[in-house]
C-alpha cells in the first residue's frame, strides 16, 4: 500500500537537490516540439548526446558495463524480459534505478527511481501496450477535490507524456499519473517514459499543488 504524503515530501526534497546538482554540473533541461516527419532524424542525431549526457552529476561519461537493447523489437515485451534487458542496458546509469518483479496473475515490474527519493513506478504489459504509473496522494487528503479535479484536467495538456487519473488501492482512492506506450517500442523510449513520469510526478506533488493553492 502506498505511503501518505511523507513519501512525496521526501521525493520532492531529494529531487530538488538532484536538480541543483545537475545545474552545478552544467546540465540544462530541454523540451522541443518538432514535425513528426523529422522525428527519426532528431532521435538519431540526439541519441549519442542523450546517452552520454544523461549520466548525471559527477559522471565520467563512461557507459556502465552491460549490453545495449535500444532498437525497436519484433516481439512484444513481457515483464520478465523487460527486467532482464533493463538490468543489462547501457542506457541505465549506475544507481539510477532498481528493478523488481512483483509476481501474481499478471506480473508487475516495480521500478524504484533512486534519484527521485526512491519514487516507485509500476510497469505492466499487455498484448498491445505498456502502462507505467505512479501513485501520488490519497484523494481524501486533497482540499477542494472537485475544484482540484477540474484544475488537473486543465493542466493535463501541460504535462508531457503523462496523464492524470484516480486509482483504488486497498479500498482507498489515490491520484495517479500514468503513461502508455506501444508494447513493441524500444527500450530507450521506455526509459524516456520512466524518467519523464518521475519528473512529472515530482512536479505534481509540489509545483502543481502549489499552483492550485495560489490560483484559489
């Protein structure tokens, strides 16, 4: 069962420190919009930059040992196959994430985002799509729920690659942030989704709620 706002507060504090460290190391956050026709060319040109520069503050630039698996695959991912490739991927920097399969009728991959206050992200797979999700805070702890829900819907278009929803855990409703991908997507794209979702979850737990209070 997800913890209460203590986890979110811890993640916000740790992520702020991480962002400041990245700034001191000379990193900047970029977001661009480009025509779909040039997407492949941009990805190809940026790939080496992303891999080399996304290793975090203090990195030597050397890739961790392992084997790459960032091409588009021909068969759909399963949870166990995805974990195996993530464990060995050179696209995951040392200490960035931890992976654990939660067994059940439908296995789920728990990805712990170490640089985001050990934020847990849950990954599930189906025949056609992969769903990645973060449980945020309990709905019943949110002030002015009806107004906040409208605020979320309006803010949704400003949150890249993620959507807001409400999920039920142990008979209690929680706000949730999730993203969806085609199941045959590349490992690199899955990692981009995981990092983006973590960033958006931190923003939702801090900046978004602050903006809502300020707007009232």
